[in-house]
């Protein structure tokens, strides 16, 4: 049964998370909401840092980030003079990350209040996992929930947890939303981080983890708010052909015909 949890469980040690957010010109709309949703996490079984990579924003993002670093000691900022893409931004964050597990977070998305607690509970119960993903709720640009029938399309994909079946399913299309997923930092480093030749960087990482046989499990909790809006990169990639270009690249990389 799917659920939003607020149950706290005991653990011998806290789980640490490094949350990566790449941003460009969103200081005046979605980024502050993203940051606050992370700072408002509830629970006692985790520690976290939020690494924000400013990809050459031309608005007041730099000023905003200077303020929140002073306000929140667990926020780290990486200033990039060029917008070299999200994958490159995440690789920069990976060099300074200290968490046991990584979460890649869109600057337009938000975490639900017990998200990190739910992840920590899940990791405590599944010690051998390398990565996992949960469920999400869809919201629009005004933070209104999008009708359930649309959310179901995002949440009810049927795919196996075991490799290589999971890899084969992911090679057909990306069905794991980044803000609800975690990956062990050591596993990501072992796999060389994110491929900077692609734009669908989350899809790239799920394929790498599945292809390498890294242990995956499904967390049956709602963990994040995934925003659907006109300027969303995912929508743009579907329209402008980027998604298909990346798919062709992945098929070639893994020795498949397009």
C-alpha cells in the first residue's frame, strides 16, 4: 500500500544525505520553495547537506544563495561561470559531497516533510541496497495538486527490481523521477558519476546503476512533489527531440540498435 509516512523508527546510527540541486535563473520563483522544503525536513534519523550549483544565472540567484548560506549552515554553494549542463553540475557537487546517499533534486521540485526520514527508515530496513526510488505527487506552478488520474500515470509503472530485468525496462524509457530516488554515493563514484554528453542525466544514472547490477528496491512512500510547468526541462526535452537523442546515445553505449 502506498503511503506518506511520519513514523519514526530507531536506528544505531544516522543516515547522511547529500542533496544536489542545479539551478539557473530560478531565484524569483521555484528555487526558494525547493530550498525551504529541504530545510523543513522532520525526523531524527538523518543528517543532510544541500549542495546548490548555480549554473551561470543572470538574475539575482547569487545574491539569494549568499543569504541562505548564512541562514542555513548545511547549504553549500558551487558557483559555475558557465552553464555546462546539469550532469556537469552534479559532477562538481559529487567532488565535495559527504553523504552516504545522494538525492538529485530539480530546482522546481520539493520534498515532502518526512521524505528524508522515510528514506532513512527504508535504508535501515534494507541495508544492502545501493539505490531506491519512491512515489511522488504532481503539482503545477501554483503548488496545486494535479488530478490523481495523471499522478497515477507517473506512479504506477510496473517494472522489476532485479537486474538485468530492471535495466531492460529502463532502456525503454525513464520511469524513475529523480526527486524521489536515492543512490549510494560510493556506487555513483564507482560508476564515474554522470555522463556529461547527455541531457537526461537522471536517466543516465539509473541505467548505469541497473546495468552494473547495483541492488535496487522500491520505497512505497510518497516522497516528493514533482512540478509540471511550461518551462520544465523534462517537457522541453520531449518536444525538442533531446529525449530521443539521449535514447539513441544510450542504445549505442550499451550495444543496442535504435
